[in-house]
């Protein structure tokens, strides 16, 4: 009895979406289009690739290799009439990318527009039939009048405005022109950097549809900031860095007051405030921290006058704090409604006694375990789900793994350190302690200096640990960086045997598909084994 097509599609869907790398999708097409003509016509064409590949990323070796592969990938996809994938266009249409626009224009979901395309904006947009949004680079200068006027009436796609001044001196923008543009309900984000806003307070803003606002090194008047924020009721994400108000250039008191007032009517989920070399008064700081209405508050480089904090911070809206100030510990100490806080990110430092008072934490990020919190201090956080450390010694990690916390499910370590004199014993203990840990479901180690040693073998560690540990869903180790490391046919067999007895593991990191100039047969065989059992072979911290 033949298997129905919809069942085959359901089986192939997770295999196709197994990886975010276009290299993997290319290999998938090469493999599964060889089965039969009927497959290609009734199954392959219906598969949907849900990851959007971002060609706007900074130029890297990996991205260059991806771009180099694209003509072959597009040719193969077109051959079998498969068009269910999308790209975000590169930032600038350089010669390096120009040839791509024609061959993949129907697969772009987002492109960038600048003044050069202003006279043919409608034609430029209609050129991309699956376009969902555009990023518009503009300085609001008189020379861009045509572009601005067209954007005011654009109605079929979302618009993101970027004005990033690259001159040494601040450029000037007529503030009311921004107000005119964002009356278009399709303008959903603004990002300005290094400008001075000018204008008269004679053309009040109207309510807009902005969901994200980013103001970086902007000089403006108080009424401008108030007008923008008070009319951005749908704004969920607000970032303000080193803003200067003309009436209050050396202090943030008035800025905090405007921000606090506007937040009461906004729909803020995330607020990030950076102030370098700008101070505020004690009263303004306490008032701001107590009354700002947002879910997540991120403070960077903030300084207060030397008055000692005495009043409690009474905020009841904030549930997540990310602190990068010299006063992290004092802010946490004075926070009255500690049980409301579910997440603390304090990489500069917070004392273990202060953090222990936040009993309902689910996420905790600290510099390291030994200087910030002892292993047994974690036990006071009965709801703690994720611990995230900037640095950790492997001997401390072993202790942490051997004394499992009943609720901690995820552990992220950005830099794992080791002692050369004890590394062999420490690695042996790591294998034992993690193998028998039954609480963690996700462990991510981003960097391990020992991975450069010729004796480090990440595949061997995976196999030894996961043969016993059936709890981990995600287990990420840095791949070997030793020039002598080689993948072997035995590894292919061992991973195949491993996945037969361990059906829990879903994500690992053996090698980076996009960084490979060409995949040798052993890596292709490994990839086949991983996809056969639907285990991701090249996960990263962003998949955690």
C-alpha cells in the first residue's frame, strides 16, 4: 500500500527545516529530487522552508561561501519548480551581490531602498513579488523629497526607516518631516543615529503605528521627545543611547521624567537606556526606576550623583532586569518587589546575598560562579530554570553537575576555563557527572580553550556522555580547533548506534556547514546519519 503524499510531506518537513544553512537545503534538494519525477511534482514542490536566510549579515567567510553557492542553489530549485524559501537582501547592492538580485528577486521578503531608487520606488517594490517589508535609508534631506513623498502613501508593505549618519559632525533633520512620514500606518520602526533634530513646535504629531524606536546620539528638544513618545502608543521596543536634550544637556532628570510619563500609555515590552558620562540626581533616578512601565529594563553605564540611595524602588511592572552599571548591587538591594523579578542579567557583578533575595528567578546571568554565587546558594531559587555564566572553571562545572538543582533545565557557559595540570582528570569527571545528571535538558558551552589541544575530541565526548544521558535535548560543545583532528568512519557508525538508543537528543554541534569549502564524504555520511534521526548537526547559542 502506497504511503499518502501528505504523510511523506510531514516526514520530510522537519528534515528540510533541520538546518538554517542554505548549504544544507542545497544538499537536501540534490538528494530527494533523485527519487522520482512523481515525487518532484507532487511532494517536493509543496515543502515549505521556514527559515529566512539573511544576506544582510556582516561579510564573513561563511556568508561569502553562501553567496557563491546561491546561483547553483537557485538553478536547482528552479529546475524542480520549488520556490518556497525566502531571503533578506544584502545591505548594499554592490557588484558582489548585484547578479543575485535578478536570479532570486522573487524570493526576497525584505530589501533595502535608498535615494537612488526614489524615482522608481513603486517599480522597485513591484519587482519583488513576495516582498513583505522594506528598510529605507534616508537622511530626510531636500534631495530625497521624492522618496519621502512616495513613502507617505505606500500602503502594501511594512516600512522600516534607518537614518545612520556617518559624518564626523552631526547632520540636521527637520523633526516635523519625521512626523509627516510616520502618519503612514505601515511605518513600523525608526532608527536614527548621530543627528540633531530641529524645528518649531507648531505641527503636533499624530498617533502612529511604530513598534520599535531607536535613538542613538541624538540631540533634540524636550517637546520633540515628548511628542514622539506620547504618540507611539504601540511601541514595544525602545532604545535610547546618549541622547542630549537641548534644555538639559548635562543631566538626565528631564529625560527620565518624559520617558516615565510616556511609558504609562505605551505598550513597552523592552526598554534599553545607555548614558555615557551623563549623570542624574538621586530623586530622579529613584522616581524613574520606580515608575517606568516596561517588562524588561536594560541600563548601561548609568551614573547617579553621590547621594546615597535610601528610598525603595517600588516598580511592579518590570519582570526582567539587565544591568551594566556601577550600581548594580545597590539597585537590586533597594528593589522592593523582588518576587516580581523573573530574570536578572548582571555581568558586571552582583553580590550573592543580594541575588539570593530574588526568590522567583527563572533566569540568572552572572560573571562566574565562584565570585558571585556559591553552588549551594543556587538552591534558594526554587523556580530557577536557566543559569548563564560569562566564565566558569571546569572543576566548578563538575561540582555544579554533580549536585543537581531540581528545576534548572538550561545551562549556558560562554567561556569554560581549565587547568593544564588537571585537565585529564577534570574531563573524566565531566563525562561522569554529566552522564549521570538527570535534570539538565540543555547545556551550551560556547568557548573552551582546551578545544585547541590535540587531545580534545568533541565527537568522542558527545558519544560517551549521550550513551548514558537520556535527558539532554540540546548539548553543544565547541568543535575541535586542532589541525590534527579528523572525522573518521568509526564516528559515523558510533553516532548511528548512539541515535538508535538515544531518541531524546535533538541538537548538537559537530561542524559548521557554511564554513566548509567542500564537504568530504565522511561529513556527508555524518550529515545523513544526523538527518536520518532528525538531530541538528550544527546548532548554536541562538538555537538555545
